[in-house]
């Protein structure tokens, strides 16, 4: 009786009078929504009026005759909204919000608006899930820590949101995949435009070491793809199984419209085992236990060490925010694919930091240094200098074996002490690809930032050189490579093309 005398809280106008607080109203909304099917596929032609509305009238009349009307769940009729709407979308001035819950079967998410009571089976614009709100708050806190000096900011320019995205040449997309994997993340390949995306997609289709997984049937209607959703999921599962067995690269192609993976393949989805979210986790090497189905001839669950996965989209870095909500961004690492050598301009006093940033992104910095200022700064760090111009000149009248041995000794010193290996090209254009690179002397892997792999190749090639092996066994930390050149910006790439693996390089142009 005391509870009945309590005044009703001051609530929004759209909440019916029988509710004393907003929480009770929203709880009833969610119970109503949860009672619905994922899709309304019922045939209403057998109703007297031949429509859904007539069918509902029939069911209401049946409830009255059978005395079961009191047991019927609360229904919410459609209402008008006070906001200015743009077609089906609510305006920014809308006082209501969208609520989300699983449908009766627990197979998919449904959404209901707190004012209009309209329901949807697809994610409404502007809806923010609770887990995304937590992620946004964590990102804001991390951003604050960067500003106060307690965090690490790998961006070259704090005023550019795109600068934090690592750049890779489109012909060497495998480097982006491996770079992300080394950071325990899955690469999200972003293309410059539709033309580059189509070109890369065709290259992947023709590649023997990659399997393109088409996600369009997960988003587009059946009439456009000719593939039903369950069949598409099974096809994806079978492709993942083959990639895991063979050690191939699984490329999840989402084009410009990815499915909402959390909704369609989350833990509560019936497709969670066919395409588990774990496949995007680079640190999880046991997700094959979910994907493999012995009854379908997959055999014993296994995962090849070379197996990798990446996500391909036609969106560019500026368009990335438009698809973030549908992707598991906490497991992905954006990588921008470019068709030309990436050029980054910087100040002389920040050049060393730019070099370190390029190394962190798995790239070899190629610094245009016409006055030798950067070379002088590198000498003040722990570095091993190789005067490549002198070696090129001496190669005209001295045995190549002697010069290559000198190059190898410099490489071993850098490996042994964890130095920067400074390859000073000056105005020369040494042909590393065909002349100077040798598996047992100066492996091409030097230009991939994989010092461990370089060390392994040298040990294999120098197994009979005990004195050299002793030095290699004393290796302390990762070696890094830096190239400097005095050539002009417009002639450097032309002079070094086909001689230096430019696709692995980050071109730096310091200015005063």
C-alpha cells in the first residue's frame, strides 16, 4: 500500500503511465522483442483478410474465446517520433534510443526503438553496443595517457589520424600480414581506391599461396549472390579448414560492406563454431578445434605453422571509421596498401624518431640525405657503417669475394651488438638484388627487418666457420637497417629500381 502511494517519477512523455521508471519500461520492451522471431517469414494468405493485421485480430479474438487473453504478453503498437527523420533513419534530435537483445531462438540480434517501437533485424545507424562504449572509453583513456606522456604514440604527426596507419606496397602485401602477426594482430588491408582493390583481389585469386574468402553472400540478398546464408557460412568454414591444413593465407574479403561479425558469429550465434571470432585472434592457434568437423571429412584438427589470416577491404584509411563498428577492431591492425613508394617528410631534428617509427612498422628507412646531416646523426647512435659507394668502386678492380666478406663482417657485427646497419649509398646505386645479396653472405632478408631469420640463414651457410659462428652465437638484440642516399627525390627511385627492394622501404625526406 505504501508502494502504491509513492509518486510516479518524472519520466519522458513517451513512457506509458503504468510504468514508474524507465528501467521497467525498457525491460518490458526487451521481453517483447525477445519473443519475436528473427525474421517474419510466415504466410498470412490463410487469414480471413489475407494480411498480418487481420491475422493478429484473429489471434486476439481467439484469446478472448479461450480465456487466455490475460496471459498474453504486453504488446507495443507503432508510434510516431518527434524527431526530424531522414527516410528510415532517426535524426540527431531524437530523444529515444535503440535497444538490442537476442531473438527467441538466440540466433541473431533484434533491435527496438524506445519511442516508435519499430523493430529491425539489422543494426540501426547510430546504435552503440555496450561493449563498444567500453572500448571507446578505454581508447579515450589511452589517448589521454598519450597526451600526458604516460603512453606511447607511434604516430608521426599527431594532427593526422591517418598517420598511425602503416603503409605497405601493394605488391608486397605479405609483409603487412607478417608485420601485423608479429604484433599479435591480424592485418586489415586498406586500399587506395576501387581500382587498386580490384587489382589486388585478382592477384589473390590467381595466387597459389592465398585463399580468397568472399563475404558478400553474408551481406547481400540471395537474389544478387545466388548463395544462401547457411551455404555461404559452410563454404567459408571449408575454406578456413583448407588454409589451416595447407598453411595458406586466408584473405577475408569484406569489400566495402562487411557483415557485423559480432552479431552474426558471436558466441550466442548458431554459426559461432563455423566461423568463430577466434579466427581473427592472431594469438589463438587453437581455433581450428572449433572449425574442423570430422563428420564432414575434415580429419583431425590441425593448424600449419605458416597459416595466416588477413582482412581485405576496398575502403581507404579515411573511410575506415564507416566500417569499424562491424569489424573486430580490437583484433585487427590497419595497413594501408599503396602503389607507389611511400614518402614521408619530416624535420631533421625528428629524423631519428622517424627512422625508429619505420623500423617499428616493419619497413627499411631510405633517407634522402644530400648534405650528409642524417648520416652524422646516425654515427652518434650504436651503428655499423658500410660505405657502399666505396665497395661499388672497388668492385671494378678487386675480387668480389673479398668485398662481400667485408660486407658480411659488418652485418655480423651489427647482429652481434644489435647495431643499426647503416648502408651509406651516397650517389651510387648498388645492385643488391643481383650482385650483393647472397644467402650465406648478405641475405636478401636483411631488407625485411627479420633479424632472427637473417641470423638463421647465416648460421646455416656458415656451419663450417667456427670462428664466425661464435660471433653469431653472441648476438644480443635485433639488428636494424638504415639506407641513406644523396640522390635527389625525383631520381632516387628511378636509380634504385630493381636494385634495392624498394617495396620494403619507407622513403624519408628530411627538411630544415
